[in-house]
C-alpha cells in the first residue's frame, strides 16, 4: 500500500512538472485560437506518423531499421505531449466540453493501437515473431484497461485503480523505441541484440496492463456486490 502511495505521489509530481513546462505553450495556443480538439487531432496525427515510420521499417528491411525506430520513438513521444496539452487548453481556456472529452478518449485509443500495431508489424517483418506476440499482448492489455474502466463507469462505478495506465504505457513504449534506436545506431560491438531494449518494456506492459485489467474487473465485481 505504501509503495502505491509513493508511486502515485511521484506520478503526480512528474505530471505537475510537465504542466509547468508545457503551460507557456498552452497559453500561446489559446491566444492563437487553437481549440482542444485541434490539439487532440495534432497529437493523433503525430502518433500516426510515427506508426507509419515503423510500418515503413517493416516493409523495407534493407533500410536503416534502428534509425527509423529511434525517429518513430521521438515523434510519438512529442506527439504524446499533446495528450496533456489538450486537457490544459480546455481547462485554462475554458473550452471544456463533453464531446471534447469523448473525442480525446477515442483518439487516445486510436493513437495507442496504431502505435502498438505498427511495432507488432515491424517486429514480425524483421524476424522477431516472439516480440510481435508480446507486443500484441501489450495491445490487448492496453485496450482492456480502458474498456473495463469504461464499462464500469457505464454501470455507475469509478474504476481508476491499477498501475499500468495510459501515461505509464506511453512512456515505456516511447523510451523503448528511443533507447533501442539510439543504442543500436551509436554503440559499437554490442554483445546483445538491441531489439531486446524495445521488446523488454513491451513485455512489462503486456504483463501489467493485463493484470491491471483483471484487477479492475475484480474491483468492479466487489463494488457491484455492495450495491
């Protein structure tokens, strides 16, 4: 229990730090008349661009695979900042809306699914079938974490428990892509396959995202029994 409290406190502190960094940009967007939905769309298009790079890396094996993986990670990481900016633009600019919240959630799911789907394809096409299966398991877990919460909220429950939520999944995925790409292109005479740097965090997501989904199912079951 103490570990969970510390993890939540650290997460909140990091979130506040990121807000301090992006808030000047947010205020600039508001002055320019940029709406939260536009910010959400830009973030999704950035994730889509990163996914396309990964698909290209899978289709053109003769290319610079690891350089493309690193670039994809950087683009997806920057695009993911827009997931935080759209909420800030809505709150600070007084533009929050029910549709905007739904639109944000839907494009968040699309962003995550196209990213993991592209990684799965890239790994499969470059001779890493086990890594592709692990990524597919991560994709399933990521989808189910959100789905169980949505179904629980549809039944009148608040279900936000669990460790592997979207911010953690995005950070692990982006860091895996970035570090994999940088290590493979900059280091020489590696004693291991650098692709494992990408597959390892995806395995972590696969395990803990699915555990989070099942934990939310059990939590919802207990809450419904109390009604």
